[in-house]
C-alpha cells in the first residue's frame, strides 16, 4: 500500500556544502522534509514533501509532556557506480513499527514507508555527498501530538523524515574509542523500552555520558538494570568481543536495542565461519578475559560509525587496554566488508542494498 505524497518544492534552494570533509554529523539539512499526519478516525493522511523548516506543535502536545517519540537512523549511499542506495531499509521500518507498538503510537505500512523514503531520497539525490566515506543520513521520527494533557495512548500523531549529509566518521583514520562502564545509572530494564528506539532512552542516558566525557571517555557501556552485572551495549552502538577466537555479543534480552549493523555483522561473521554466541556476558567474565590475555578485540556496531574499535575499557577504578589500543584484524575486516557493500565496492551477495535511483 502506498501513501499519497504531494510535493511542494522550495523556492529558495540552499547552497550545497562545498567542503565535504567538514560535514560532521547531523548539522546540515537538505532542502525538503516529509510530513504525514495521523488521526485515530482517519488513519495516516496528508503525506507531503515540503520545504525543510519548523514543525508547528501544540503547547499541550503529548510529545512535549510525556515523551511519546520514536525514531530511526539509516543511510543513503552514492556507490562507486553512481547509484543511490539504501542499506536494509525494511529492517529500519520493521523496527520503527516495533517501537511504535511499545509506545502505543500508530504503525506504518512497510511498503508505503519504503516508498516515502525512496521518494524523498530521489528528490534530494544531489544532496548525497560524493567523497569516500560520506552518506546522506535519514532520520525518520514519529511522535504523539494530541493537543491535551490527559495521559493515554495517543489519537493524533505525526510521521516525519529529515535528511542530513554526513561526513566520513573517521576523518583521520579509525581511532579506537575509550569506553567507561557505568556502575550507577542504568539505561533500560527488562519490560521497559530498551528494545525500542525512543527518545526517552536517550534522555535517561545523558547524565552518565556527561560524567564519562568529563573523565576523558568517549562513551558509556551500560550494564543490565537489575543485577548491574551483565554487559548490554554502548551509547548508540551494540557491542561485540572476540574472546579466544569466538565472538561474544550480548543477547537481545529486551533491554538491548536490536541493531541492524549488529545483525548484519553476525550474519557476515557466521558466513566467514566464526562462532558467534549471543548470550549474557558478565563484566567479571570480560575482565577475566582481559587479564588472562584471551580478550583479543572489542568493537561497537551502529549505523553512524558502522564499526568502531574499542581501545580502552574502564570500570570501578581499573582500566584495561584492548588489542594495544589499535584496530583489531577482524574489526578492520568487518568494517571493510560492511562499508564495501554499502559503497558498492564489493558484491552485495546478501542482497542488503536497495536501489533508489541513478545518481
Ligand atoms: C540505533 C541504536 C543502535 C544501533 O543500531 P543500528 O541499527 O545498527 O544503527 C544501538 N544502540 C542504540 C541504543 C541505538 O539507538
């Protein structure tokens, strides 16, 4: 099922960034955005591409008071053959619907949502940057917009998509990150919203992130919210460890975000013959491996950086160095193969890329 999409083009197109090495992440936005309204008695209606700009929100809107918001993040790539492609977009759409179900927000038709993403990207295709390592980041988001303060599942909502040309995540080559394991705050608990990609999870995580940054760490590694014993994930990335030749990654217990880069990495690693264990991994087991030398590599996975090597792990006054603070061999291979498929440099044998149009 496709949604109707009207298109109103901007009368004042913005100049495109000239220096693609200075794009950064999520600071520049394209000329247009997608908006669509929802009402319980009408379903989704008024799908429209309009000039990028502020969205009017009622002061009593549910999103402002009760945090009724979910989002997604995916990238459109300009391949070496100058085609514009999306990486596994249906996975993002399915996850958006799972998040919607958890927060009692209205779901979208999968095929209709894919059509929205493709229509917007095709219109903005000149904004997909050309330099190696760059892409057009898409941020679909959906929020409750009832104009009154009663607390209940929403009857009105907005679905929106904005696009941002983003730079190579590693401008100066891939540098391993320093990670602090958080022992006070928790991000999510089983039965909560950890598996949903919702703004509220991020609101609750900012304090620990600030604390870690002040101590010189880039990101926080979260432990489970009940026993504070098992590794869950890093900031906006899932996490994987190579211990004694095997890959271990926390199981999706409900409080971990089911990352698409995580899923793709697991599929690829298994295809290469690695044993991948999705299970509980305690911080004690991890540090025992770090001490006896069997922890060989550690990395995070997520759409923004794709693969991010971990060089240092800090917990309760102790710091461990992983693979001499250098990118590990398997981490590099995973990065090269995932980005190789995304940029069309190596064959997409898994069928992960979805063509939008010629560039
Ligand atoms: C988005 C996100 C990830 C990574 O998911 P990808 O689909 O790989 O981009 C991991 N953890 C959290 C908390 C996230 O929000």
